[in-house]
C-alpha cells in the first residue's frame, strides 16, 4: 500500500499530529509538529518513507518508478500530490509563487533585502502574506471588488480592511498549525498550512512597520525589467514606481509599479503530473482526478485525496469542495479508511465530514469560521442574509433559505460556531425568530442548546 504526497527534497520531514480538540461536531483544532520521518518509522514498523520524486506510474503493472531508479509495487495506491501554483509567468526570476515550505523560505530570503513587493492574488496565501509582512511596502493587486473574495462578502472585507491600515496588536495569538499528511513517496516541498508564516521572519529592508496599498479590480497586464521598460512604449507609465527597480508590473487599471519582486498567489491547479502518462485517468473539468464516494479514481486500485482530486459524487446540499487544508486532511483520513475497508472486503459509508462544509482558520489575527453555503453558493437569488457587525470585534453573517439556516461566516471570538453548526445540520425553521436570531442581547447559544 502506498501514499504519494509532498515533502522536502533535502531531508524528509513529516508533520506529526498532536492530540486534536473538538470545536464542534465538524470543526477541529490541533497542533502539528514537523519532525524527521524516522519518528514515524520508529513508531509504526510497517511504515517506510522513501525520499524520491516520482518518475512514472504504471497502473497496468501496479508499479511506481522513482527518479533514483527504483520501482515499487503496490496493492492499493493513494495519490496525495496536492496542487501546484498557477504562476503569472513561468521562468521569470522576479516572480515567486508561495505554495510549499521551500518557496516560503525563498520568499523570506528575498524579502529580507526588499523595499517594495507586489502581491497578486486574493486567496488565503495572499490574505496572510499582506498582513504579516513588515519592513516593506506592499502593493496588493486583486481582481475583485473586495479582498478575500474566495472566503468573504464585501461586508466582511470592509470589517477586515482597518486591520491592514493599523499596526498589528502586540503579542497576537499565533494561529494553530493545521497541516497533516502521511506518505510513502515524495515530491519536493511540503504543503503549507494557514500559519505557514509562523517560525519565519517576514521582514523587509525598510524601517516601516506595516504599509499596504490595495489595487482593486485589476490583474497583471505585463511584466518588465528596468531595461525592458525603458525600451518599451510603456516607459511613460513609471510614475507610480519612480526610481530604479529590478522589475516593473503594469496592471490592467493602467498603473505601473516598480518593485524588488512579485509574489504570484493566484491559486493552484491539481498536481497530476506524472501520473497521467500512459494511464487512463478520468479528469474533472478543473483538471483534478475524478474520485467517487470511496475516493477511488477511474484506474483500478488507485485512490486520490486532497487538492489533486475532484469529488465527483452527488454532494450534500450543505457541502462543496474547496481546495483547503481542512478538506485535504478529511479526504486523506477517509481515503485510508476506504482502502482498509476494501482490503478487508468490508462495507463503508460516506463519512459525516462531507455532510457539512466547515473550515476554521485565522485572518488578520481574527478567528474565522466558515460553515455550509457561507457565501450562498448555489442557493439562487431568493436567500436571505442576516448580518451583525461590531467594529474591531466581530462580524457575523447568516444565510437563510426558506427560513432555514444554510451557511454562516463568523469572524472574531463569537462562540457561535457550535450553535450555528447544529442549526444548519438540523434544518430547523427559524422564520419565527427573524432578525432576533442575531440580537446581541439574546444568548442564542443557550436558547438553542
């Protein structure tokens, strides 16, 4: 039995899960420690960690070839190779993608000498990066009307914006490390969790503490070196990036910025190479390996979990796939159970974690909980929103459809995640409560306990 996933090209490390604690029925928080792979090998004698990249997979002969010339046979195989960054451009030395631990270390190295960087993207990595970087001016280019469009609506974005304009609070509680994987074969670079910046110094060469400028509704039009810009018709657009910079970015809003380097944080695509060559995997529209409700691909005895796969079973009305660390962990855990059940010829039902979408993380030092159809995904125009916002403390949004709670966004220490999770799962008719549902003078947690 084998697992193919990601890891370090120099020394193999594994992320060891400490005891988790249950936040609610579907939400967990836990600490993860990075330790040498020998720790797991000593604890589990049947586990072998192989430090090598995969060269080829032959599903007909049930073998995996590695670049160091070895061949491994398998009875069951699970592909957990994650996603790879969608870089703005390939091969440009001034464009850096942040996806794994190796690229995060390279980012730290470059940032230490930088006075200005341009960050392109509006997902989780970009949100964390622009908040954590100090000692460097940050130009943040987002294609949407508001920041964090993947996770929030415009109201939540406005709640968070003041955090970009203010100094970070002293002694802010670090985000817990929420990463987990097990492996037999490795690709370079272990995947990042939401706290990828913990343990590394994200400080530039300037004395400024925190300075972020957001450019909305724009994307990268072109990238020039200083010499290329001087020779191009765009040289008159350098006004926004006065001075001499290693690289310049022209945005689709017409502005051009000079900077030391560009961070491409524009999402990922399923990392299916080199598994497709010579095999007959069915792929989803997003390029992921199609898996059924037992995490099985179209090739016999081959399973997949995490960002590399696409869930192609009929989803619960309250769940959707998003390529997040929470779902990668859930899929990996469930895939392992499915493999064991199939080897033992035992039946297995779809895990409860796929009943309700749930995600807990931290942005801008605020705890963030997303539940169900948190942005009204697929609900149509007839759903209703209830919002409660206390500046600098909390932002709460509830999505109702037909009087029943279908999703929620909780930012801050609201202590409402368990109550709202139960209301979503129970599909209780909340019509009689109306806007009182978010009345701050009513202890809703005790009311629906």
